[in-house]
C-alpha cells in the first residue's frame, strides 16, 4: 500500500495500521471504477474514490483521490490486492 505520504507500506500488520486511520473516520466510502485491464490472473484497476467521515476534531471531513491497484486472481477465483496506491492515478 502507498499512503498519501508516498511511503510504501508492506505486510498485513503495517497495512492494517494504515487502514485503521481510515476506519477511525467512521465514514462512507464510494469508489467508481474507471478502467480495468485484465491479463490472465493479473489486473490493473484505476478508480476515483471519495471518503466522507468525521475527523479527530469531530468536524466533518472528506478525502478523495484517483487510485491505481494491481490485483491477482487466486486459485479459488477470488482477487487479492497486490499493490494499492490510493493517490497513484492523480
């Protein structure tokens, strides 16, 4: 995962920590897929997303971005995010 800071975050525990900050906003997220390019068991996604929630100060806030993700199809048919860059397609 690549948070807005541009730092690459690797591993379930570290990524979970980053995602906790999003979950703490207790918001609603909407994602609009713009493009999907599939090549066998790998796909490249591009989307626009918007997250509306409540900041630590109790005031409403909105975060949005244009993302790019790489996903990989598992043997059971489910897709796994391999790279998630929420601000990577700006």
